C-alpha cells in the first residue's frame, strides 16, 4: 500500500486560485491543516499569463499588499486598441468605442508567475504546506463515490513501465475536502466534470491558445505602463487578438491569442505569432531588443455560459480549472483568486459545522459575490465574437457593455475540435522563414522556456488509438498536430516506407492545446513526473 497523509484540505495547483484558497482558509481558521501540491519545479514555474492585473481580489485578500511587498510595480498609464489592416496598416479604435471591460484604469502590468511566488510566501507564513515538484496524478474516491483526495505520480518509472533505480512510489493525500485548481483544461478537473456531469445544461467550453514572449528592449523605446491590444491581421481566417504590455525594467510582454475554433488545418498559431511581430505597430518596440523567454498556454474562454457546477461531493473546482476567466476583460487572475476565496469561505463554514450542506453553502456565497455578477454581465462577449466576427461582434459588445445591457443570452454550442475543414478544402499557408531578429523557429523558442522532462519515463501524451494520427488525421486534415502545437512535439516522419507520428514529449510546454484541438479527441494529456515541463522566469 502507498503511504498516505491526512489533511483538512488538499489543494491541487499553486496558481492564483489555489493559493488564494489556501490563504483565505488559514485567515479564517488558523488551525486547519492545509497543503498545496504543485507539479512545477517551483511555484510559478508553469504560470503563464499576459498579464494586466486587476487588484480587486488582492485588495480583499491582503488590504495591505503594498506594505507586504506584492510584485505590483507598474500601474497602467495608457490604453491603446488597434485593428490591424494587413501587414502594414492599422487603425486605432477611439477610446470612447472600446467596450468598458477592456479599459484598464487602476490595473497593473505584472508577472503572474512572480505574483504566485509571492502568494506562496504569504501562504507558508500562515502555516500552509506547499509542496512543489509533486504532480497529482490520480483522484481518490471513497466507497460512496465522494472525493477522498489525490495520489501523486510514481517517479523513476521507465518509458517501458519498469521501475528504475530512482523509483519512488507516489503518495496518497487524503482530505476532508479537495480543491482542484490546475488551470485551464486540468486533467483531473476534466475527469471530475465528466464523472459528476458538472457541465450538464451548459454550453461547451471554448478555448484559445495564448503564445507569449518576454523581451528586453532599448530604453528609448520603453514606455512603462503602456497597454496595447488589437485584432485583425494576421488572423484573417480565425478569431483572437494580440497584446503588447510595457512592464518594468525595460521589458515588454508580447503575445497572440488564437481561438481554437479555427477552421483551416494548415494554420499554425505559432507561425501567425511570428508574422505578427513584423507588423510596424509591434516592430517599432521590439526592433533592437532581445527575446528573454517564451511560452504558451491554453485559455478557457467560454465564460458564464460554459461555467460548470463547481462543487461535488468532497471537492471543488476553482479558477481556470472551472473556467472563471472574464473574456471581455481579457483577464482571469482576479476572478480565479476570487473563486478560490469564495471556496475557502464555504469550506471554512462546512468544516466548522458539518450540518451545513456543502453545495448550497458554496452556491449562496457565489451567488452573492461580485464574481457571479461580473461573469454574468459579460456572458455574451465571447459568443458574439464567435458568431459575428471581429467587426460585428465588436459592435455588438460595444452596445451590450457601454450603452445598455441586452436582456438575452447568446449561446455557442459548437465544439472547438470539430471545426476543422478537410485539408483539401482549405488554402495552404506559406509562412515566411524566421529572420532570427523578430521571428524565430520553434526549437529555439522552446529552449527559452527552460522546458525539461526526464527522458526515460512513460509518455505523458497518451493516444487512445495509435492508428488515427497517420490514418484519418493525416489523410483528411494533414495531421494538424504538427501545426497547432507551439513546441514541435508532434512530427510526421517517414519510417519503414510509411508515415509515423513521432511524439517529442521532452518539448511539451504543458499548454494542453493537443488535448483540446485534436479533431478525433484522440490525445489525452496526463501528468509527467513532478518538476517536468517549463520553468518560466518572470512570465
């Protein structure tokens, strides 16, 4: 039998929602025994976000965050929104026509990874046990079907399944309640949503891939606090948008978000991002600079209409594991934190009084919160963009957010993975070669993500049917995994006179795009050994 440890609350994932849950729990009841598991090598290693941060939840969690040294040092000083018209053209959107949720007065340009590192310090100061480098690989259940806790993955297992000299059996962590805060498309959260039918009656979740780079730029080009958002080129056959944020220390964060409901199987979100940086609007800041870091992560964009029930017997989903991101604001950190704080308040009540019903206690607190109001008020934003496109969707959202709230709800019941056209019905895209100054190849980018996995371990990208990639996916869609993966994990190679899918799992950024976009839903992302994956600095 595996060794086990007992806790009042086990939290899976040391992101903003998980750490906020832990902190609020200890603020409410210092005697609770709380632990946080983090699969990354350190807290923040796997955290990737834009990010413009709204401090509303942090103000509630730590009213004195400035005195405590929270890493919020660059307030937003200016907002600019553009529509790019081809490789050279642009049109700035007048401030008065920008939907209100996109206005960033009072917000900060931050590294969410560094915010999580700071939150972990606060949590440990309150007595929370934080365990980085341990991946929760399995959900444990009581005989009655309620969640009992999680088990960490075995370490030191070879690719063929044999125990190596470094073998260490996983450990069970049992809890009165378990909180799942794994981020977007959490692999345990995905199982729980299916097992407990948490998404019954909801729209399907919708996703995007966000690709980001951190640049050090010349001082004369740096404008601390400048926030630039935009849409249009190069995404002529897909929806999404770009960002460029001027942080501190002469650094800018630049990225592209591509909705994963795109139709052209020849499209590569990575290559679209490399093209984007050559547009004069962005190139004026990046030229002469140096790329410091690179990463990618899936984003849950369904919002209110796709938000599953967050409670189940013995457990709770919070943050992007549930899908609490506010698409209209292009922000999810403050909503993730608030969801964890609401969860903590509900947990504190039911742990103190077992006669209280878990589901209704959480529901009452959630319904009374600004989180519910914020998500509900912006429920139509993403469906409008999907249904009507950038221009008409933008006009719809301006009316809905700035003039008067429309009394109906738009729904989008399409499935992202089912949108691809057959390759012979879509135009091929000829991407330019990278110039090594503004645009780069994938492998040099992965190098900057500090990604590493133990090579001799079972592949964490599991195929349900090994014949699909070189069968249906290759013949019908030209195997799109070669292009939608931002890290070059998937390659079709010729071997023994025929095509074979090669999976370079060592490169995996843990973005989850393959788990989402594969047209056959044939790829399942599971946790590799703890500490594996990217190690993002200041992202």
